[in-house]
C-alpha cells in the first residue's frame, strides 16, 4: 500500500440512501474518478454517492458540501445527502444548533429535531429548508416547447407509451410519474429511459408516485447517475410538489419509501421543508490509488 493514500471517511445513510463522507481538503484532485472508485460496491467502500465537506465560502455558514453520484457525475443537491452531511458535522463539532450548509443549489438550513437518546445512538433527525421549487422549464432545465408553466401532465413519449409527467426542480431536475400499482409498472426500465431523455439537457431524476390519501403517498426512485435507490430526499420533495400541483394531496404529506417515511411540507408561497433521519454506519480508512 506504499503507493496508496490513506483517506479517512465516514459512511452514513438517510433511509437506505447511503453516502461516504470525507474531508474535501484531503481528497484527490480528480473527484469524479475518486467518487467512482470509492462508491464501487465490489472494489470500493460502496455507496450511492460521495459527499466532500469543505470550508464555507461565506463565514456566516458552517460548511460547504459537494455531492457526487456513484457514476462520478456531480449533483447540485441531495436531500438525504444534506442530512447525512449535517449529521457528520454534528458528530464532529458536537453542535446542537441550526446548521447553514452551502450547496450548488444554494444555502440550506438544517434544524436538528432529534432527541438526545437518538443522537447518542448515532442517529439524527433534521428539518431541512430545501428552498422554493423551480417550475420554469429553462431553469430546470427541460425542453417544454409551448407547454404552459408549471409543466403538469406533459405528454412524455417512452417505450411504454405516452406518460403524463410533471416536471420540477429542487435545485436538481425531477420528473414525477403517477402510477396505481408498482408491481405492474416496469418503473426501473422507464426511469432509466427517462433519465437520458434529450428533453432533459442535464438528465433527470425520476419518481413514480402512488397516492394513498390526501396526506400520504408512496414513491419509488430512479436517481440520475445512480439508478434505483431506497429513498431520495429531493425526489420526495419533487413528488410532493407534483402532487400539490396536480391537486392530489394537501400541502403536508408523509412519503413512504422502501426504507421508511419522510415528511414533506410545502406551505403556500413558501419554501419546501423536508424532515427525516440520518444515521452513521461506519468510520474507516480508504486506501486510494488515485
């Protein structure tokens, strides 16, 4: 291992969406290549993504985080990832106060709402100010043509036929498709196809949404640059925003994922709030040849 660099890391998950977190100052310059290597589930540590923690650009904030998908692409934002980053900051600094974290999608405010008993067990619950959803196609970005804003019931052509899609952004692009039954919908294949649809210049995340009631939905996720994931924070926000735009739910909704429940609230004319857990899995050293 003489030619390898030892890099300290911690691994966290937010409802099964797992991330490797490391001090960005100690990482190789080629972060895309490094992200692919360390997130590989056979020859690396294994994760859905890598979070590089850095010093903030503005001293008013506590940290800056860069999000990398398992394929090495950089994401603007991750709802589960930002909570994991917040948990890592809390564990490191012993902070028990509101965090201000810089991302490519703006400064996100994390309010810890977990109990002392939960934090002692390595689990944190945060309410995150996710910002206002972006609905203008050119800012998502999405090639909507003459379709009105917001982009609701857009006739999206797929190999499974034309699907009615609602297109939004939570700092990263989202395409929400409503379904009645996951077992009869080949959603992973559809998600993979839609991710690479040329109408999305930067690719897209895809959510498949089953409405249970006015206050509860169930979602399956296909994440850009990752594939199927157990849950998604921004995906849950995008799904709830899509439900509200389609007048299918109230403005506060419980979101069932394969790994547990998140809560998303979008008060009228305000910012989206996401509440959910983050939990530490492991700490260690990765021997990097990059």
